[in-house]
């Protein structure tokens, strides 16, 4: 999971949103993102990603939110031990 925490006003975040999604080296373009959306309240966002740790780290490091300093990103790894069937 990747947790983005905004450090800039939402107007600045919105200006970079398309670049965030379109970044050719990012988690979306590389097919690493499985589920994504804003936090509520809108203080950041969450991406559930699937891939090699180094690949995810590189994609996050290239994200326009991170490179411009408008957000920080924390990568949380977890090992699922339970799933709901059905």
C-alpha cells in the first residue's frame, strides 16, 4: 500500500493530478496500481499496488506529487493472511 499525504493546498494537488496519473514511470502507467482513491477527509490518497518492492519504490519516487514536494509517500508492505471468500 502506498499512502500519499498532502503537504500543499488542494488547488496545487489538483493541478498535478493528471501528471500523477499519466506519469510514464508511475504506478498507474506501469500497471502496478490495483485500487486507488483519496482519503476522507481529503488529506491524501491510498494506492494498493502489486509488484516487486524495488519497482514500486522507483515508481513512487518518480511520482509528480513526490518530486514536486506537494506530498509525501509511505510504502507499507503487508502479508495478507485472511481473505473473505465470495
